[in-house]
C-alpha cells in the first residue's frame, strides 16, 4: 500500500510522518525509513532528512500478515440465527473485529466461538462473517454471514440499499423541523485520519434520513435511517447540521457527559432479504439500559 504525505511544515521526516499519521507507531515509521520505504523526489530518505514545505513523502507500507482470530467465550445476545446468517445485539464497548489496539476480546472472537467454522471468509481471517460494522461505543443490531454465498448477497443489499438499518440517538439542541434528510458526502478528515468529515475531497455520497421521536430541554431523541453506510455517518451528519450526538467527544463536545459513556447511539432496527429464502426479515431490539436511563433523566429534567 502506498501513502503520499504532502509536507506543510518544517521538521525531520520521522517526526512529520508520525504527527500526520498517528495510526502508525514511531517505531514502525522508523523501520520504514531504515528499509528505504520512504522516498522524496524519487530517492529514499533517512529519518533525519528534513523535507521542504511542498515536498511529497511517499510511503511504501507493506501489507501486514494477519494473524487468525481465535475463539473466545464472550456472551452473545443472538436475535436471529439460521444456517446462513446470524444477527447479534452488540453491547456498547465491544469492538467488532480485531485491529491494532484491539487484538482480541471482539465480536469476531465471540462469533468464532459460537459459530465455529460456519462464517464466511470473504473479509479475511480477522473479519470472518462481517458484512457491516458499527462503532465500538454504538450498541445494537449487526448481521454476519455464515457462508460466502450469503455474504455476497447481503453485501449487494448494502450496495443497493435493500438492507435497511435504523438507529436511535439523542442529539444536543432542538431540531427545528420534525424530519429531514442530510445529503452530504463523507471522507477522511484532512488533519486527523481517525476522524471523518463532510467534504467534497476524496469522499463518497452519504445520505441520512432523520425524524424526531421526542423533544427535551436542550436535547432531542431522533430516529435515523441510513441510505448509505459510511464510517461514522450518523455521528458526522448530525454534527454537520449542528446537533452532535450526546456523549460523542469526537464530533461533539470534548468534555465527557456525566453518566454517559460514549455516544448515545443505538442500532435498533434491521431489515434484509434472506439470502437463501428470499423472504423479508425485520428485526428490532429494545433500547439498552444506558439509553433508557439517559431518557429518564431528560424526562425528569423536563418535568
């Protein structure tokens, strides 16, 4: 994989890369430099090299060898399961699949223990069965495929929007209208690669339909239906229209909200065409305890 970094400040090559690409460790960056995998103007550079503003540093990042995820006895709240698919109500705080910083203790580890070898292999050994993802601190329904044929059909439904996902959230502020649509493309944030943003540059179309469910003093309970499925889509779109999700310290207030750990966002409903039978499957899970407690506090505050 090749990454290109345009230099816009002074400094050593290793420090510039580490600041611009925080997902890469300093040791890994220095290893790339030592192996001649970082070039400037077509020539390999050392870590002490000081590029000029406007220069481009080109990183040749080798594809990591993926270790196979192991089975772990982690409880699962299974909402639907048969020989082709499994739908789980994921709790807040559970990462979906292994990644740097989260090598185990994930939903994938739990699915392997529950399903054994009955998971599709399309997404590789670290994401077996995973058709779509939801954030670590988002709770709710997520579907996994037990074979490649089911996976391909579900992925096609994601692409043509016949797989429907509906979320509930609490946002800050009072939405003026009772319903609306956010149609704004989402791409990687230019200054922080861990964040997404509404942008025309290197972005993909993103559409979120929302409607108000309940109003409080300074907050609103909202239902959001995804037409597309971009990373952090609801969080980015609600922040974009001036109503970030309560507890979201990435796209909203940086100050944690007492009693709210992470964003108040729940994947409540899921509808898809069964990949084997062709029948429509509609599933719903209740709001989790943390969400209900938040609503109770807001209702009491409203009197």
